[in-house]
C-alpha cells in the first residue's frame, strides 16, 4: 500500500502538502498530530471518500477497506443488532456470526446489542462501530480516535482485539489517537503530521526507541566534545558542562571516538526517549521552520 505526493486543497487552503509513504511489513500504523494537522482528511483520502488534486493513491485502490472516521454513523432509532446486520449486508458481506458473537461477547455488548442505539453511551457506540468494522475482516482498517469515550477497561479490550485482528486475518490498521500511550502500545510505526505535512516517520518495531544521552565534561574538553557529538547525533541541549543529545543505538561508539581525542565524560546518563517526547520535540523543530 502506498500514496505518492498527495495534495488536498479546501477553499484555497492547502490542507495536505505532498504526502508520501509506503506500508509494507507493518500491521498497525499510528497517525498522530494536533487537531487540524490533516489526519482526518488523509484518512478520508485513503478510504476514497474524498478526491485528491494531485498525487497518487492507487496503492489503496481495490483494497477491502473498513473505516470509522469521526463520529460513528449509526441509526439511533434502531437496535445495535439491526445496525450490525444492515451495514454488513449493504457491504455485500457474508456474515461470520461466530466471529461476530465473539466480538460482541468480548466487548461485553451482549446485554445491549438488542437495545436501541439512542440508549447507548458514546463509548458503546464506538464499540458497536468497531464490531461492524472488524466483522468485515478487511484488508485495511482505518480508525479515527476509536477509543474516544471509552473507559480504561474497554480501551484495553479494543487494543487487544485490534492486535488479534492483524495477527489472525493479516489486516493492516491505520489508527489515529491523541492518547500517545495507546499508539505506543500497539503500533509498529508512527507517522507524525503537522500543518498538512508529514514531519516524521518513526519505527517502533521491537520497541526500539531513540534515547536521550546526557554527558558532563571538564570545561577544557567541552567545545571539542560538542563539536564531535554534533557531527554524529542530534544535539538537543547544552548548558554549562552539560551536553544532551539524541541517539538511536548504543553510545559506545561515541565514547570510543571521544576517547581517541583523549576526552572522557565525567558523568553519563541514558534515558528512553518516549513517543510523546519524540512527538513534541519534532513538532517544536517543525514550528521553528515555518
């Protein structure tokens, strides 16, 4: 699956700017960014709901796609079971009732599925929409804030079921959420958007994150140490004898290079660089250049 150089304009406002990416070996891809970054517009383009004016989305054509974008679109005056059956039938979808029943029970909707949707909470409407979408066993499942309105217990059930869906049916999932801890929990890759641009593509496979490395040096070594570190890594902060940088692997090669110049840190501190920190850091860098 791929898109190339996709642009989208609303009322002369360029809301998507030259977006390109491939999905190859990842099962769950997160899409994050502030409100208005262009996430929902991009999802609608991937789903084929809105046209593009420039670029190529042919890599998503002819895929079996199910989606929940923005608020669940359900018949409020009908039961959950009616909605489930109706939407699967209009998709010309043969219904695997054993799988549907499994989802209903796992999401603890068995006592509510025959009630009118107007009696549902927002979280229950989200769960029903997820059951409808997942019951289609799609090649691609597009989800826009799927756990919105859910408590922590149901959120975890949804995340577990999404992971199972990818494992059992080889479904690819593209998911947005403002809850970065959810994205970090289930995604193998994260695309960060801001102001209509794709500003960062982060690989989370095997949970290998970037790290922050803090080093303290003698004053006489500081300038040369900063120069060497800056040539190899992203420098984040310097203050006094303190240097902070971003690393992707271990820092031993950096220490060896410093040692060749007879420079040795007097103190070293390493810490994980969380997805939230990466998101905020990359957004800050992007803002500086617009």
